[in-house]
């Protein structure tokens, strides 16, 4: 198997795993609170990433960490997994899974908006078009197609889903300055977030008996959403000769996710959801094209 085929294999497995997360999250939240789901998922993902570090012979690196490394890990851990997944799971708890997962896909658009004040980047005309198209899609989804009335069935849920994109985009902007090994950094983020997550659960829900199905969902998310998918995606980026070829596979995930949400969660997929999804993906495609064109322009200069 050549490197590009390995890249496609890793990426397709990752996309397949990502497409299951909305369904598993929604089903798990029937038995667990958002905080509980996050706590069990983070504990499991910490073990998974540690085992990956063990296999890659990187565990000794933990012995030479500086105070700055630990402080940095606390900051990143507060953003992801603590704030990001807590807010996202709360959105899943309040909204139909089909709405929450598609709104969450607009994080790349949020990244463009945040890059203006935080990175001093200029947004091109095409990127503004991408932003507008994507957020019209969000409005279509959130209002179930009733744009003129602007009636939101659950404005708090929509607000949380949108806010999760801000946290995720902010995390990746700060990540551009992170010089740590990605796998070690992920492990440290999770470990440093565990005390905050545990404290949150103790203050809100308390520690209580766990339904087996809810715990199974937390284990699944910890292994496949927070752990394995991250490693596989890094491998895909390492093997590929063109990042765009891999990145475009992400567009498969929301359609596969809607299929699972309908048949496993039992949600009726609204026509407005499909229209909104097409608009969101169109915005992301425009964004991707503008970014690629900008990169080609720099290469030619």
C-alpha cells in the first residue's frame, strides 16, 4: 500500500468514526448528563492516548516537562476537552442531533472570523461570501426553514452549538503556536482537564450510579472521537501528498451522520436540515477554494 492510499484509508476511517459521534452522543445523553459523559470520555481517551504514547516510545518525554509545559497544558485542557465538549454535549442535550452536528461544522467559518482580530489576517471577498452562505444555512436549520419569522425552537441550544465553534476555532488558533508533540500535547491536555471536569460534575450532578448504556457511550466517545480519530487524522496528514485531497473527505461525514441519526436515534430529518446542510457545505467549499487560491497566489509570487 503506497503512502497516498494509506492516507485515504486513515482519513476514511476517521470520517466514518466522526459520522457516528452525533448519534452516540444523543443516545448517551439519555442516561448521562453532559458533564458525566465528558468525564467518562476524557478518562478513557487519556488511557487510549497514553497507550499510543507507550507504543511510540514517547512516555519518557513526560519526565522532562517544564513548569511552562504544564501551565500550557492546563490552558489548552480548559479549552479542549473541558469547555468545548461540555458546551457541545449541552447543545446535543437541548437540540435535535441533526441540528447540533451541522451547526458544529461551521467551526471553520468561525476560525476565519477569529483570525481577523487574533492573527491580523485579511478576509477576501470570497471568504465573506462563504461566511454569509454558511450562516444562512445555520439560520435555515435553526428556524426549520421559517426564516422570515426567525423563530428558534431552542435558542439556548443554538447559541451553545455556535459557541462551541468559537471555542474549537480559538483552540486551533492557539494550537498554531504550540511546539509540543501533538500526541503528547493531547495527552497532557486531557490529563490537566480531568480535575476541572471532575469538579464540575461533583458540583452539578454529584457522583451517582451509571447506567451501563451511558457508560458504553462515554467509552466509545473516549476511544473513537477523542483518541483514535485524532491519531488516524494525524497519520492521514503525514502520509498524504496533498492535504486538500484528505480535507475534502470531511464533507462525507454529515450526510453519513444524518443517516445514522435517522435510523438509530429515530429523528425525522427535516427538509430544512438538508437545505441548511447544503448551504453550510457550500460555504465550506467556497472557503476551501478561496484558501487554496490564496495559497497558489503566494506560490506564484
